[in-house]
């Protein structure tokens, strides 16, 4: 066999290998490699997870995490540059826009639960919320049992008022439960001493306290009316190669301690645009989650 044929075989073999490598990419990774772009879905008012700053630019805790994932994808695909496209999503549109391929990652405050897992996938949990209550320091409340016989408010039509009503019966609290039309009205009732406590998602309570006239007057309970609910960055279902890259990126971020730094930036420091401080400390459950990252939708796994 002449050397010309040998070179031909070598070239064909080399081409075969490179073609096989190119063919290995599927789904979202293939699309990102081919287009040189990734699309992030963002929320316009999910403070401090994903919201618009003074310049109408999406910022927040979940956005920072998503940009770290983007860096990992760029490295994985050996791309010199990767264009990041931003697409607004709402509670109603986030799952459809993920399913139809409009967005590749959803960077917000989306609860990872078994029902949603039928339509989408999530990467490792970045936040745990629970139903707690806010009260004035001066009222001296220590636990849920201290709400016995007191007037307690929650927002009408929420899971929170349902949890409060159930606890009221189960614990024999005999509390007077008032339904408020919205979160602002409920908080005002505590502010004006018409109710001793307001039951709601802890992170929403923290935002209300931070924006109040005297944030130092209020305390958010350690006791919760619900199990921890995990928030995760959402991605398309049935795309295992993409999930593998995203999971590795978030796991590295959380276990390295960098996740805690990003958390501190958005929950313990002044945040744009008003310079409010939410003062929501990293709880033991989330600390444990960062040490051993998980994408479980089961609240019981975060105790």
C-alpha cells in the first residue's frame, strides 16, 4: 500500500473521530454550540432573586448563579465567547417558554416540586422558603404557641392562610384569623397593632420588613407553618447531558463556598436600586444543602 493511501486512511480516521465527537452533542448543548448563544429567562420583580435594576437590567441572586452556569457551559463547549440572550418570563409563562425552547435556563424563584418535575427539570436547590410569621419585637413572641388567643393576619387565597387555619385547629390556638386582601394590607395590620403577627413566605416578609419605616422593629419567626420549599434554576426535561453540566456547575459553586458569598451579597448586604437590606441569614437547612447539593423536590429531604 502506498504512502498516499496511508495518508488517506489517516485523514479519514481523523475525520471520523472529529465527526463522532461533533455528533455526541445533543439537545441544548448542541444548540448552544451551533448558535454561540444561550437564553436566560428572568423575572422583572422577584426581589432579590431576579428583578430589574434602575437601568432595566436583570440582576439578582438567581441571575448571578445563572451567569456562573453560563461560564461552565462556555468552558465545557470550549467556546471563545458565548452570547447571553435575556428573555422575560412570568409565573404563567416560565414553564411553557422552557418547554418550547425559548429559554434554556430560568433564573428566578421557582419552587421545585413533584408536579412541576412532570414538565421540567431543576438543578441543585439555591434557596429554601417556608411559611413563617412576622411580629414586632415589643410583642415578645417566642413560638407559634405564643399566638394563642391572639389576632393573626394572612393574605386571602394563599396556601399560608390555609396552613395557619390548619395549625390553629391542630394546636388548639384559638387565634382570631383575619384574611387581608394583599400582603401590604396584612403587614400594615401588624404595623398598626391591629394584628400581632402576619403569616406568609419568609422571603416575602423579609422584603416587607426591609421596605418598612422601621425595619429594626420587626422579627421573622424561626418557627415555620410549613416544610422547607426548594427553589431551583429550571431547565428542559429529558436533556440529561445538559443537566449533567448544569448540575456540576451549581454543585461546584455551592460546595466551594462561593455560593455562600453570592447569598451574602443579595440577602445580607444593601441591594439595588433602593439600597434595602433584607437581612435573611443563611439558615442551617440551606447551609447543609450547599454542603451536599441536591435537586430533590421533596421538602422532607431538607429538614
